[in-house]
C-alpha cells in the first residue's frame, strides 16, 4: 500500500471505531437517563433505542471522517451522543432536561479546553465561550419577545450549541444559528399545515437547533 492508501485506511478505521463507540454510548446513555432521570421518561422502546443508536453512529462516523485524529474529535463525539439524546427526548416529551443541557455545556467546554491544552489554538476556545454567550443572549431576547415561539429550554440549549459553533468560527456561528431558525420554521409550517388545531408551539425546536449545528460542523470542520 502507498502512504496515501494507508492514511485513507487509517481514517476509515478511526471513523468506524468512532461510529461503534457512538452507538455504544447511545445505548448506555439510554440506560443512565432512564435510571438517573426517571421523571423524563422510562427506557425507550427497542425500535427507538436502535434508531437513536444508529443515528448517533452515523453522526460520530461523519465527525471522525471530517476531523480524523484531531484533538478536538472527542468533544464533537460527545456532542453527537448527547445531542441526539436531547433531540430524542424533545421529540417525545417536548422538553429539554436541564441536567442534560448543562452536561452538554460543561462537558463540551471541558473537552474543548482539553483539546486546546493538547495544541489547538487558544483563540478557538475564546470564540467558543463567546459564541455560547452570544447565541444564549439572542435566544433569550427572542424568548422574551415571543414566549410562545421559543421556550426556555431552547434558550438554555443555545449556550452549548453556540459553544460548539463558536469554536469553529464566527461564520459557522452565524450560519448555524440561522439554519436552526430555518429548519425550525419549516417544521412549524409543516405541522400547522397538517391541521388547524396544530400550533407552532407544539413543535420540538431543540432537534432543529441540534441538526443545524451538526450539519454546519460536518460542512465546515
């Protein structure tokens, strides 16, 4: 094999390993959430757990392909695992548990700091913290203006989403924030179009925010 082929093989093996790790952590997260946070629902049905693990595996696989063995990869695998769990819960229960949102924020900050200590630029970490604060404030203002459109759970989720987008850069923070609104708006329009009894407030907005962030990470990482 040539060096290029070896590098490509290494990247695929790493991505496959991250995919398997993501699926395993997803199944473990299901158990831990059901046991430690029972008020947010019982253990999901088998099909839901399988689908959640499969989506998490694909996201972690894609993250690894984009970032390969960069020190920041664990931070984004963490985003993939916990972000998909938050999206699942929001879709099922229309809420974003504070303990999990806080865990995503604190864990993400810790892992991004670790990657910085491993050699990544300190300026990226500063942008991450700033991005989290900026997106949080934007969502807070919007929630105060239109409390029926954006819930406080979405406001809190904006902090870790902004943290990750800000780490990648100001452009990614802008595009990720805008894309979240676009995806959420489309989902609201589709739901309202299904019947007059439906309202935009019934849309779980967290999955749109997380999907937009993941998409921007994969395109720009």
